[in-house]
C-alpha cells in the first residue's frame, strides 16, 4: 500500500508593502519636529511664566532658550525612539545638538550686528563721510580722515604682505618639500600666526625708533605692523590652496617641456587663484580692525593726512576708541560718532568678504576659467 504525502498547507504570507509604504513606515511625518519644537517652547514659556509670577521673579530670556532647547532634544529623541527606532533617534539627537550649537553661535553675531546698526545709524550722515574732526568740539565733524587713513594703511599693508606671502607659500609647496629650511619657515609662520597684535605694533615702533628716534608716529609704521599680522595668514591660506592643485597638472606641464617656474605661473597659480584671493581678502579683513598696534605706530589726529611717510594718521578703529574714551560735551555726539565708525568698519569688512566670495566663485575650477 503506497503512502501518499498530504499536500503542504499554505501558510499565510506577510502582507507585501509597496515601495512608498516601505519608505514611509516607521518615520515621523515632516511636521512632527516642528510640532515638538512648538511644544518645547510652550513648556518652557509656561515654566518661566510661573517663575515670573513668584515674588521677586522675572522672565529670563537666556534661561528660557536653554530650557526650550533641552526640552526639544529630550522630546525628539524619545518620540523618535518609539516610532523610528534607536538609530534614527540618535541621528535626530545629534542633528538637534548641531543645530542648537549653530543657533548659539549665531546669537552673538546677530546681536552684534543689530546693536551696531541700531546705535550707529544715528551718527551716519553726509557730514560724517565728508568732514574730519579738525577744530570740531562737541557736535558735528566726521570720520573722513579715519576712513582715508584706514584705506591707505591697510592698502600699504596688503602691498607689503601679499607678494611676500604668496612667494613664501610657493617656495614651501613647490621647492621646499622635505628641506630643513622649509620646516623652519613653517614653524616660524605658525608662531607668527599666534602673536598678539600689540607685539607687532611694538616691533614696528622699535624698528623705526632706531632710525628716527623716540616718539615717531607714521602711517607707514602702522602698515608694517599690520603686515606682520597679515603675512602668516596669507602664507598659510595660499599654501593650503596650492597643495590642493593636483600633481597630475604639474606633471603634464613638465612632460611637455615647460619650465617649472612657467608651470607654476601658468598652471598652478591660475588653478588655485580663487582660493588664494579668498585667503588674501580674509587676511585683510582680519587686520583692518586692529587698534592696539595702530595706537602705538600711527597714533591719532583730527586732521586729514594722505601721506603715509609724514605725520600721524587716523584710522577707523582708533577713531572709534578715542571718540568713546574721550567724551566731551555733549557726550551723545561722541558716542554716536563712535558707533557710526564701528558700523562703517563692519560694512567695509562685510564688503571685503563678499568680494572674496564673488571672486572665488568666478574663478572656481567648475567654471572652466
């Protein structure tokens, strides 16, 4: 008698999910993080509102923001852990921490810009940009002499620093690889990057005092002091940009019989020009607001001076300092001029950064220029 096996019973298969369902299953909707943020803000507001109603209580904005951020991080992690799993919860937690850190970093920047604009706009006028402070006591006058001095001194510092910085970077990248002198230069550049600005001012003053005697104050002295601060920044930024140029470009040029100096001039520098210009602009923006070295070297004056090699020369940082520290009557006029000068200096630095980004984008390798 033959034994026949019973037909296998079909077990119910798991329901098949579509592609869209597999992607969206176990995920919080897009509006969930914003809802959790709103709930965190509401909880923090209720908490500090209760504290404000207590005797001698007050509403603390900084504490409110901290509690709201912590509540959001806790809530988004817990909710995401239940719905999306541990891995996605950790990802949302880290994303929240990074976003919070970015917001904290933006607070002083936004506060500084807002304070400078709101206080400086009161001192901005046509007279501020067309007059100096010569024979002006109290209200009136302007910062034309400080604006001109800033542009002249910073421009002279750039003329001194940019060639030295670029040529030094070219030597370190193209000629000094593995050489002891290159390692020594790199070490000195790193040391110069961290020196206090007042030391650069003292160096320039001591250098000129040897030849012209004590008490000398010249615009060119301020330019040399600023160049001491600019050179290491230019060297490091240009060096990094030159190292990013692929060696294949150099080798292809040399294989065609092009001399090395012409390869650097026609291949390496044009490829890295965008980053080099950006580094130069940022180095200028770094030194244009220095006050301490210019107080020692260029001094301060109330008159116009277009000659870097004769007499004292005013700059915007020193003008801001002197107007705020040496207030006369009415004091409001001096404070308004100080804030206006600070605002103009911020706008100049902002313009330099915008120009640097435009140039870097224009000469980007993707543009094919």
